[in-house]
C-alpha cells in the first residue's frame, strides 16, 4: 500500500507540472521594468561643502553629486570645485564622508 500512495502522489505532481517550457507563462518570469530615476543626495550642496570643510578638507563648492553604481542605495560620489572627490555613505541615519583617490 505504501508504494501505491507514492505512485499516486508522483502522478499528481507530474500532472501539475507543465510538460514544456512553452506552456509556462514567460511574462510572469521576466524582471519588472525599471524606470531610470536620478539619484539625489538629500542634503543641500552648501551643507555638504560646509561639512567637508569642517572635517578638514578643501571643497569650495559642490560641482556634482552622483549615485555610485554597484553600491548600496544612498551612496553618492561628490565632486568639489577644488577638484577633489568624496564619497557620502549613510550610516545610522547620517551621512559619513570620506575622500576618494590616492591622497
């Protein structure tokens, strides 16, 4: 009796599984479309420049802020008018800045 229960379960599972890939709904398997959005640092440029100056680096003014590809959400690369670049990383609700490059 044990084997008949197993064989009936196998038949039930086999009938529930589609027999070909074409039978599957491929639209459900596709990744959802993402819209391109520009990431924006949630701090004003003047605040970022002042903070970088306070930690001991020359910034002048912020020229650009861009999201860092391949990093966690909320990580930004900041380029200053002085030519230096910094990375802003969110840590416990605040941004920490570090200098990028070989300095």
